[in-house]
C-alpha cells in the first residue's frame, strides 16, 4: 500500500503481480512502478472496493510509523467481520471484545503473516459505532505492510483517510465536536497540563456544560412559545415569562464568567508567553538557558550581549511556554542595541507573565533603580486580575551576596532569590512559576472546563449577544427568535442541531389543555 500523506490524494493499492485477482487484466512487468500503480488503479475501479462513501470499510495502521514492539491495525465498517474471518481462516469470529490469539495469513496466497492478538468489536459498541476489528501484530515493517496488503485485497475494504475513524465516530454520535477536538488535543499534548485539559474535554466536560446551557434555553424558549400559543388560556401556569427571564439572566452570568476566562484555555493549548527582562548583565540569558536546559542565548560578562528577541518553547512545571530572552533595558547606547531595547519593550507588552530580573549584588545601581521604578512598578500596579500581565521579580546572583553587597533592603517588592551559577533557588522559582502559570493558563486539574479554541469563544459570545437581544426585544416573536439564535450557538459548539425537542418540553413541562 502506498499511502499518500497529501490529502485528498487517493491511496493506491498495489496488488502482487504474481496473483492477479482479475484475470482479464494484463499482468504488469515486475518492478515497473508506474505500471503497477496504473494497474492497481484499474483493479481498484473494477473491484469497486474503493468507492467513496461511508458504506465502505476502512483500514489503517493506528499506532505510529516505524519499527516497534506491537503495532495496531484497525478496520471500521460493515466488511470488518468478513475481513477478520478471511485473514484468520479457517477459524470463526472470536468472541466480541475479547483478545484472542490467531494466525493471520494472506487470503490470496495462504502465506502466514503473523501470530497476532485480534479483537472483534461488533457495532454499535465500538469506537466508531460501526463493526470494528483491531489486529495487534508484531511491529516489524514487513509484518505491518503484509497485513495491510492482505486487508487491501479483501473486497469492500479501502485505506482510511486522515481522521476518518474519528469522523465516523462523530457521524454515529459516539463523540460530539468538542470531544473530537479534545481527542485531537490529547494526541498532540506535549505537557502534563495540556494532557489534563485535553482529557477533560475528551471526557465531554465542555460539551456537557454546553448541553446543560442549551437545555436551559430550550426550556426558556418553551415557556415563551407556550405563552405565544396559549397565553389566553387559563390553564397555562402563571409567571412563565418571568421564569424564562430569570433563567436567561442566570445563564448570562455563567457565560460571562466563562468568557472572562476565555484566553486561558487557548494559552494552555498553544503556550503562554513568558518574557525575561531586566537591566543589562542581570543574568537573563543565563536564566533562559537554565530553564530551557539548552544554550539558547549567548552569555557573557559584557553588558548588551543579547540584542534580538530569542524565543524557545519549553515545558515549565508541566505548562507549555514560549520563553523569550530580550536585550537588557538601558538608554544612551548605539543604534543596534537601541533597536534591541525597542524590540524588548514591544515583546514585553505581549507577555502573559514577566520574569523581571535584577542583579542582587547591584541593587543600588542607577539601572537597577530605574528598572524597579519603571517596569516592575508599572506592571505590579495593575490589578492582579486574570486579564492583566503578571510579574515575578527575581534577584539573581545570590551567590555574590555575602561577599559583594548588602542584599535586598526591606522596601524591595516581593521577590525570589536565585543563583544561575549554583542553581540555588531554582526549585523555589519553578514552584512560583507553576502557580503563576496555573493562573495564566487555568489549572486543568481543578477549575471549570476551559474554552480551548477561538471557535468556542465565538459561539459563547454569539450566545451572549443573542441573549442581549432577547432582553431588549419588545415583541415576543422576536424574543423567541433571539433565544433560538442563542441556543443555535450552543448546539453548534458541540456540533449538533435539531429543534424537535422543544415540543417535547412544552408538553412535558406544562399541562397545556390538561
Ligand atoms: N556570580 C554569578 N554570575 C552570574 C549569575 N548569572 C549570570 N552570571 C554572569 O553574569 C554575566 C551576564 O550574564 P548574562 O546571562 O549574559 O546576562 P544578561 O542579562 O543576559 O546580559 P545582556 O544580554 O547583556 O543584557 C555572565 O558573566 C554570567 O556568567 C549568577 O547567578 N551568579
Ligand atoms: K551579558
Ligand atoms: Mg542576554
């Protein structure tokens, strides 16, 4: 099988020249690659096995590429059971959802391919909701390609496209859209916090929350529609409109709270911006190298060594971070360094968290005092709410304190002592970073489920705006429409639709007409 990674390029099925399953086709010359591909395309058309459409059964290597201990090959679709039977002939289907040891052989030549564990998942109790099979084979490339070729020779089977198993799971209602996103994030998670957040989303927490909110809106809509239809009717319970108003206001508060947090989940997905700043020679580059455990920046005793902004992705205490080293802040220098200072200030404005660094043995120098008075004071003065920048003051070169200076006085703002040379104070700094990053990114092990994508934020904001229209509209029909728009945003967030449930609720919640 040659599987093109470029979508939507088709996958070519190469059938061994020795065993043409279609006698009316001419056998290609061995080793003639182009011929082989053309010939395979002919057989593909003749067999109809690769016809597009969800009726097809798909197969793919689901574990990573390359040599490994065990490789997992999956199939999904109606011909899965047939394929399993053919590859494990003469044995019959194993019991459902039990690992069974089977000899796999090529259905065309009867040649043994591997002794493997096979799992049979009859639909709908499977990942995709369709009949699925898993082959746990030995992970050598020859075994894997042998089994893939054998599967490709079974009529009705074709190689899966990227993401097709998950798409089928979504189509069969096994996962909603936010869960699909969580699954994608889980596969790509690089840090612990990212993994936790993705797992929570895959578990459906965000989807669950949205469904709860959508239900509230459906109920409010049912109240309003009942009032429109049966307002004159004595049998309608009193205060239905007031009840809808109360529910909408409570929802507005909840949505507002989540939207205020909106950037946090996205930061956790794509990394928080942490910028190291300070006067020249404070040891900023030394700290960046220490935190990233690699020589990202040049360190030297010469002030003004770093000119450009140097950024490096790091895992800080389990959080994904884009760490930037910047030029030391000072005035009255040459044009190149001045440009470096300009870039440093620009980067500082984009920071989620600022690591402000000073030389602890040089706190009384003009550059230190100036830095404390301008940068640290101005950032620290902002309210420490989640939307504003956060700052950690680090006093470096603590190893020089006893010998060279008196150390920080009592009026120094809250700070951490560190020595990049001896490593003293690094644990304390990492712990402080963990706390700050948990505030910047949201702590995925505790807080409410986070909005991890701009799409989530868009729909929640759309919902909130529509609720605003609801409150403003004097006409009941327009109010009902605003609720419908609001609810549409929530259902689209989880990838759903449908309006039928409203009627159900009208008749379940009310005793209209008794
Ligand atoms: N004693 C001691 N020296 C340190 C420490 N950290 C850094 N240094 C030294 O301080 C000097 C400056 O370090 P850098 O990391 O280049 O400082 P910087 O803030 O990046 O300097 P610029 O890029 O020029 O602004 C180097 O000679 C380092 O070896 C420390 O904790 N203790
Ligand atoms: K330096
Ligand atoms: Mg530097």
